[in-house]
């Protein structure tokens, strides 16, 4: 089996006798994955299936010490706050609800 991302082969995996396989593919972006057996397309996985949607910020407050950001997110989403291409805070959402994240101003 072959895994393609954005049209390029990124991983080959062997399928066990019971038909199961496990593969981990690191990637950047929101392109489509395609699974091939020999040369036959078996499955297409779009970004809608694996990516968290960008949250809409519901509330934002900045004090002299920190910034507080509140937004709605779904269970399983991973929310990351970035600065200059580096993740400074990350949270996996445990249940669908409003989530508040606080970031110290010293990070900015």
C-alpha cells in the first residue's frame, strides 16, 4: 500500500495477512491524502476529515500580565498559539465547549 500526500508518495506500508496496517505520516498543510493498493486508488482523505477548523474568537482581553482568548472548539480539536513559526501553547479540547487560553505577555 502507498500513501500519497499532495500527489507525492510519502509512505509505503505493508498490509498484514488480516488486512490491517498502521502508518504514521508527518506533514504540513491541509492537502488531500490518497491511499493506493498497487496502482489502484483505494481511498481519498480530504482535509475536512482530519483537520480542525480554525476557531472563531468569541472573547479577547489583554492585561499588563497576560492575554486571554476564548473560543468555541469541538472535542478532539488541537488548538495551537504560534509566534514566529514556533508553537508557544497547545491544547487538545476534551469536550465541545467554549475554551479559554491564557498566554503570558512575556511570550510576545
